[in-house]
C-alpha cells in the first residue's frame, strides 16, 4: 500500500497495490504493520456500511466529541463519492481547513481520517456504497456535526444536493460549536 498525507495533518490517502491476473484482482485493504508505520497504532472497534440510493446524496459533516473521538478508514466499494474532511482540532495548523478526494469502486483509493476530523461525502452515482472502519464505537451523547454550508468553511460541492437528512441539514454553525474561539 502507498500512503500519502493530505493537506490535513494526520489524514492519509491509502492506495492499494493490486495484483491482477486471469483470475481477477487481489489487494490488501489493511495491514496492521503498514498502518502502524505511517499512521500509528490502530485498533478498529466498529465497521459500518453506508448504502446510498441516489446520486446527489450528502451525509456529514460528522464527528464525535472526546473522549470518543474516532479515526476512520473509508473505502467506496460501489459507485463513487466526493469525500470531504474538515480539521476541527483546536490548535492544529489546519484548524477549520478542509480537503476532499474522490473515492470510487474503480479507483480503490481509501482515506484514513485521524481523530478530531469531521467527515462527510456526496454521492456521484446512484447506488453507491461505502465501508467505514472506526477506532471508537458510536456514542450517541458524543455524536455531533457541522453544517455542510457553513460560511466559515465554504465547502465546494460538485453539484446541488438532492438528498440530505434533516439532522445533517440543520447542524449548528461553527460559531455555535466553538464558542470562545476566534473564528
């Protein structure tokens, strides 16, 4: 696997190295030793599968409060998405900066997001599916989000959202999430 750090410190694009022959394709999607070398020691506690029926579905920008912050390894296994990640680690050099990458079943690229990074995605095709590996279990009381259209972040979407949950659409603005911090 090849690891390339993104513009957000601690977040990595992970590119598998497929082996292809007459039988098909084989590649590793996780190796404890390689991740330890590039990302640090990881222990996944939960895996989630996201199935999205419509092109233009937006999910995000999700995170969990400490002490339940979570790292995530995300892979698109069917269709394609633009994956967005936002640094919400106070004191980080890239605080309130975001980056994005296209993940697809075809390109097989994965993204590792470190703790303290909010995550969301927008589907580029109907019937798109993603698999997430989490370093922390879900804790309802720690579940939070940031509105995708917060002017302090100005996330550039590829086109207009067609499907979004009421919860994701109504997350608070950053000024409400980070009271007392000069935004």
